[in-house]
C-alpha cells in the first residue's frame, strides 16, 4: 500500500477562499483586518516566517504591519511595543515571533498581549479557554492539523490518536483539541515524549499518529500500524550534499518508508507547513469579527 498524500497547500486554499469571503464582508463595512508581527533580532528562520506572514496578509488584502526590533531591545522596550499594539485600533491581532533573545522572558511578553488580539493563541487565558472547550482562538499549528484531518475526510471520532511530543506550541494543545467533543475530535488521546517507556509499542497502536518531537526521521516504519494516518509536524534541516545550499528539510517521520504502510501521510515540505500561517490568518480574521461584533 502507498499512502494517500494530505497536502497543506490544497487544504489551506479551501480555507483561504472562505477567509477571502469573510474579509470581503468586513471591508464592505469599512473594516480592514489588521495583523502585526513583531520580530526581535535576526534569527534567519524567524525572518523567513515573518516575511511569509506579511506576504500572505497582503495577498488576502489585510492590513499588514511588520515591526523589526534590534537584538539589543530590552524587555521593557518590547513590553512598551506590545502595549502600543494592544491600544492600536487598526491592529486586530498580533504576535511576537518566538524565540526571543535570551535576556527577554517569553512568558512575560505573552502575558502582556491583550487576549482578544492574541493571534497565536499563546496567552494563558486563551490556552485555558481552548482546554475547557470554549475557545476564542485556536493555536495555529494544531488547528491546521485538525483542519487537514477534517477536510481530507479522516474520521477522528473514537479513534486512537497518539501525539508524539509535548511542546506548548504543538503537542499539548494538539492533545487537548483532539480529546474535545465535536467535529475533527472525539478521539482517545495518548501523548508520548522523550521520557516515554516503550514508545514504539504505543505509536504502533495509533489510528492517527501526530508527530511533533523535533527529531529528523524519528518515526520509522516499524513504529507505525498498517493503515494509520500519519501527520508530520516536524521541520528539520539535514545535510544534503546534492542540494544547492548543502541541506534540505525533512520531517520527524521517515517519509519514504512510512508511506508504504500508512493509509494517508503528510509530506515535508508541503504538508502541515502551509497550514500554520493559514490558521494564523483565520485567527486574525476572527479577532476582527469579534472586535467589530459582526459575529
Ligand atoms: N516560532 C515558531 N513558531 C511560532 C509561532 O507559531 N508563533 C510565534 N509567535 N513564534 C513561533
């Protein structure tokens, strides 16, 4: 068996067409959804992500603001910028790109973001609302994974979902979302991580395996049940002498071999990747709708 591919580009396009319609309705009311992205320092990967977020915003006809601050920015200066964005009526959602320089406490910054403008859904109030099943926003990457499952017709109700990884950005919220009541959820969820004993024994029980552990090709064919749906959230740069820049991107799953046993799988790149920005845009549009009480 060779797995069916679940492609983020295809799934995100259907969401973008819905977002364009909602943005059109807001604009007809004279409201342009505004998203701001704050980047501190010169981390090359962050620079790429921030550029992509700004570009997508403009493509959708939203008001896009990118704020680049030097590495030497103090915590107080960044807090002042966050407060300025909290008070700016033209900005409906914003985020501060992580990681931040070591001298700035990330939690302090996240806690200062107005929860109504928290496009990442990283603020503890929004994380709590998501956990109790009454979300304002959903965290972008797990929400993207859930939409991929829903829109590619993967049944989740009653299925055993194994989440590999326990980060605050992906693993923990992913598990919390899949265990909720409702569409694209209602699953039985197990979380495994770097300290889990007999990890392959557990991953082999997954009907749906969601992998976000940050280790290149960590999930091998022998760790996957025949017919499982495999979602690979990993992006790892590995050396590749044949590549132009000497490296290439691989996921946390040994794609070439696992695709022989899975029923459906997401590639890297081209799988989950495009979904994160898409769901960020969805959060920004939702924040605008909520702020203007159109919904
Ligand atoms: N760094 C890596 N992923 C993310 C994300 O989704 N949001 C923010 N703010 N920073 C990140």
